[in-house]
C-alpha cells in the first residue's frame, strides 16, 4: 500500500490503482501497470460522462511519465472504448492521460528557457512532440486567464517568423509589457480578429494605440477604437529620416565617383580602387551619418567635418535627420512649433528624399505629436519582437505559426509554466 502511494506521488496521478511495477529490458524503462479507480471508469474520453462499455479497444497502451533518475518511465493500462450518447464510440477517459501533466509541464518549462533541441535531448522526446506538448499546455493555460482583460494602452506591430514573407501580427500591453495576442498574417482582416475578440465594450476602453505608419493598422484602429489616441512610433519616424539620408549619401557617392572617373579621362570602371578620395570618403561615411553624435568615434567626427566642408547637400540632409531626432526629446509644448519649422525647412531643402519625407511627416503629424505628449513608443513591442525572434532561432524554425504563437504566449504572456514539485517562487522562475 505504501509502495502504491509512493508511485502515485512520483507519477503525479490521481484516482489510479497501481497494479505492479516492472522493468522492461528491451525498452530500458520502468513500466508501471495501472487501472482507474472504480469511480473513474467507463467515462467518455471527450465529455467525461459515465457511458456504457463498447469493447476492449486496441489492447494495452503506454503513456510517457516523468523519468525516474536516469531511466524512462511509462504508465501501462488497458484502453477500452465506451459508447457515449453525445460523442459516439470513443476511447474511455483515464485519469493519468495528462500525467502526463507533470511531464508536459516540465517539457514546456524547458522549451521556454532553452532550445528545442536541448529539450528533446533532456526529456528524450521527438522534435515534433515538444511542439505538440507546448500546444497542449497553452491550450490548458489560456482558458484559465484572460490576457485581454484591463487593456488600456496597446502597441501593434508585425514580425517575420519564417522565410517567404511569413508574418505574425502581435499586440502588446504597454502597462504590463506582456504579449496579449498574436495571429498569423499582417493585414486588416488579421488585426480585425483581435478587436472582434476584444469586443465593443472593451474596445471603447482603449485609450492609446502605438504603431508604425501602416495604413491597414490605422484603418482598423479608427473603425474599432475611434476615440483612442494614435501615437506614431518615434523609432519608425526617425528611421524614415535615416533612410532618406542614406539615399542622399548614395547619390553623393555616385556624383563623387563620376567626377573621379571623368578626371581620369574616361567614364569606365577604374582597374584599381583608389585608397583615398572623395568617393571613398563618402562611401565610408554611412555610420558616421547614421549614428547619434554622442556615439561618434574620432575618425567619424573627422568624416563629418570633411562632409561639412566638401558636400553641403549631404551635410544639410544630415542636419535634417538630426533635427528631427531631437524634436522627439523636446517638451510637448515646444515640439509642435519645431516640427512645423522642420517641415518648412525640409520642403525648401531641394533634396528630393526629404521633400518626400516632409509630406509623410505632415500626414502623420497628429500621431507624432501625440507620441511626444504621452511619451509612448513601440519600444516594448520591439523588445517582444526580439524575444520572439530568439524563440524562433532557439527552436531552429517552426513549421506552423501556431507553434510559434503558443511558445511566445507561454514565454511572454505572463503565464510561464512552472516546474512540477517546486513550491518556492524563486525555484520556479
């Protein structure tokens, strides 16, 4: 009797009778033969209701249990079928089918902390089994909590999880920093699924939404949350300016290279790359132009001084980029005036890339000023995206978006699985 209680504790099963324990030499595993207690027998595998027996099923089956030291453990029992009035003929439910719960929790915990390959090696499971277990654990965890409860300020972004333009749309709670929703795709229909699940009452409670300037995000947010304040992500706005600056730098490099070729008496490609000259200096100036001034090396500072003296157009583009970046650091009461001045300066700059950019800035001006006033950005969302990329790399890629989403929600959604048998909070983190 005492031995049976010990094995029930080791396996983490309830409502189970331990018949006997053997060691299978061929499988190099401990086999624990069990049967359900009387009150747990003859229950439908789907609904759990008592049902009349149908037949003995396909014979005895084995379920994987947690390892005992260095040896694998299996639970072995009959798998009879019952005739359920609602679901027809199904395999009878057994109380240890999710013993398997402690085993699944251990696999899921490892999957959220280490690579999928390491999890397979430690737990002696197949590659696809880990993904299936993660899906099961998330399916059990999701109904017990509502990640969409209490949302007020959210950030929306998309992330590529696989080659071939495979994207996820993700939503993050600004207040908690948790991933609250993700789905495959990056279009209006995908994002509408989030707001449909949120419901009209909770949509009305959304006060702030941050995102990039994607039109499909703006249209969906305007339809479901018309009163929410749209905030343009400062990082993306400054990225527009850096892209425009890089386009100006490439044009300056082409001009300098054409001038050097003309001075050699021909327009063809030179046989040897010159070790010095304006074209080479401009080509190597990319990081000097894109980095923040306080991060420049001595050599990069010298490059900027050379550009200031020899290429006024490129230097003007650099000043436009830096001025736009600094506007996001101003108080809200000064930002609107300075942004108007910047738009006028860019419009008169006669630099095509920045003339086009000021049109975009002017179109998104309310969202830009809202981001400055409320101090919101997509920083939390970008942090979550980075962690999702890490999850994808640790898993050596995933065949389906559902596997990525399940592992991401377990890791980043505030519902990380705990190791079975650990009672101290620090031991389970």
